[in-house]
C-alpha cells in the first residue's frame, strides 16, 4: 500500500515575473504591454508577432508567463501551444484571443492543451477598462501564486499499488483541465468505474468540457442532472451552477444530487460537498484525486474521506499550475501519494487490470 504523508514544498521568490507577448496585432501587443506595466513585479521581456519567433526567443531567454493569441499567420496559437510549453520549461500561458469567447470550444481546448487560463480579446479599438481589469487579474493571480515561485517537487512514493475502489472522484481548478487530460490518457478505455469530476468552470463551459472529456476518456461524459443514476463506464461533470453530490435512493440506487447551498470554500461548484457525500455513500471504496487548482477547495471533503480509509491521490507541485488545492490536502496529511497526473492514471490502470 501507499503510505500517507504530508509534504511542504520549498519556495524561492524570484525578483520579477518575466512576460512574453505573442500576438500578430501591434495594437494588442501595445495594450497588453501597458496592462503588464501596471502590474507590480511584472516585466515585459519580449513582444513578438508569431509562434515561430516565440520559439526562437524561448531558445535563449527564460520567461514565466506568455500571453498568446490563437489566430496568427503561420502556426496558430493552439497548434503551437504544446511546443511553447515545452520550450518555456514551466512558464504559464494565458491564451488571449477573440476565439476564446466564454463557453467556446477553443477556450476549453486551450486549457486541455496546457493553457493556465483564457480570456476573450475584444475587437481592435474596443479594448476597455473591463478587459484591462480582467487581464490584469489573471496576470496577477498567476504571478502571485506560481509565476514567481519555484516549488520543489515532493518525492513520489515508491510503491505503485491501490486497493480496489468503486468510484473515482476528481477535483480540479486552474490548470486542472490539462492535468485531467494527461491522467485520462493513461487510464484504460474499458474502465467501468464511474468517474465524477468537479472542475471550477462557468456554466457555459460545461457542455464543451464534457464533450472534451468524452474524447479523452473514450466513454460517455455528461453534465450532471439531479437524481441521475451513477452508472458504470460513465463520466459525470458537475454543472457550473451547482455542487454535484451522491446519495442512495429508497431502493439503494446511487444517484447524483445537485446542491446550490454556499460551500465553505466559496466555490461553485465545490469539491467539498462531492467528497463529503462520497464518504457517506462509498466510504473506503472511493478513490479521490485532487489536481492543480487555487485555494483549498476539497480539503475539508478529503478529510472526511480520509476518516473512512479511502485512498486520496494528489498532483505534485512541479506539474501543477497552482499547487493550492492538492497542496492543502497533502499538507494536512490526507494524501495517499503525491504524483504527476500521468502517473496517477498509470496507477489506476494498474489497479484495474
């Protein structure tokens, strides 16, 4: 068995967050530069018009954050995103594009490919205070939480076995979609264990997110509805305007129940109600996974699950965009193991073979 352990990453604060702008619009680059200049601790180190130039720049310069457009000449931003992430060696990417309207497929796809966040870019000449505030908030969040902090990776446990489980519950926020895609790619497509996913996203994103998970997991994925039965071989996604929990019906059937009461974390949807309900219905037969995300959502629910003897896996600091949610569970001593997403998926694969 994997032994529980608490870990505390070591941190070193860097003097500034180095930002690279990649956009074919000179107007957009100028606006982004002005916004960055007003963010404390942020420095523009490059402003380029295409992905090819960005890759050349990254071959010789270190950056912490990239503002990336999608619609550019040559290689588009989505196609270039994986290569930029690899070349940037840990930098976070915010995709800022007219293609990233809220709830759009491009935004979900960008996050599945590894973007830390997305933001819809207004038409030229329409940049206003609202957009400036939104972009500045995203830059500040990533700079304050990850962009200028280097975290030591917790050492993974040497054991690689799990006891049997009847349900998998996954909690995630910022950076979680990419982590979830890595995890699901390692899980056998014939897995019959139901998977519940609480990902912090607005309601308009959820249909596209569920469709993306169907492709990644190779099994039906739906946005949860109230009193929906929990069936084998399916993925259920919490809607953006309700917490997804489980309960047993009068005849003993496990059903999804939607709640809209305020959660202690303030998140909607929140992982805490989901995990707490799993502790009551599944107990030690639940497997909980906490992936990249800001804050402490899921920590209280993980504590309830840990009391039942359930297994809890959390993403490691090095592979997380923000090690808030998984870090909170690990520091509390509730993590069965601390691993990157692909190894979590491989662990599940080994348990069900």
